C-alpha cells in the first residue's frame, strides 16, 4: 500500500496542521492548569470555611458557658440556677417529693479582699465552691449568686432532715 498523490499535502497545509495540533495541545494544557488552580482554590476555600465554622462553634460554646456559669468558680450563675429551680419545683409538684434550698454567705469576705487582695479572695471563693461541691449529691445544684453568696438546690429530699444533713455537711 502506497500513498497516492492526494495524500501528500502542500507545505502550507502541513504547517497549518502542525499549528492546529500545537494550539490544541497548549489549549488542553492551559485548561488543565486552570482546572488545577480552581480546584486548589476550592479546597483551600473549603478548608477555611471548615476552620471558621469550628472557631465559631468553639466561640458559641464559650459564650454559652459564660451565659450560664460563673467564670471564676464554674458554678451555675443566678439565671441558670433560677431556670433549674423552676424546673425542679415543677417536678417536685408532680411527684410530691420534698425540696430544700440552702443559702450561704461568707461572713467578712470584704475584709479578706481588702487585706489580702482580690487574687486571694478569688482563690478563697474557688476553694469554698470546690469544697461545697464535694459535699453535695450529683443531682444537687450549687450556684454562685453574687460576690460571696451561694445557694444550693436540694431536689428529691425524703424529709426536712435531708436539708439539715446537707447544711451540716457543708458547714
């Protein structure tokens, strides 16, 4: 089999064919590079979105913590205690059990802050909170109401003596 005379193209047609092939290869290469760049940007953008979403979730968790808990002691704050107290009071009405509330105030706490400094006063509040927490049942709710005032919610008591026992244990 031999090529005929129509098979052989002129030099101008040969040159045009090579330019077309090279242009096609360059175009495909540029398109591939463009797709790699775009997909890289997409992955980087996706990574940044995931990172920012995680940061926002952590920030929301921190804000939730600040909204419901005392930052110094980690105890429930006044609004959180009120929510839990209302829910416990409603539950107590339904099941007929007893409920105790113990209010504690640290006497002469201002003198400690004034004489030893606020850092020592903060340390005392943390220590008192930890010690009280260790005296309570897991279902009891201890909260810091303000500076040196604490309140304890004692749900599901069998009798009034249960609150007295808890109060003596804390003292």
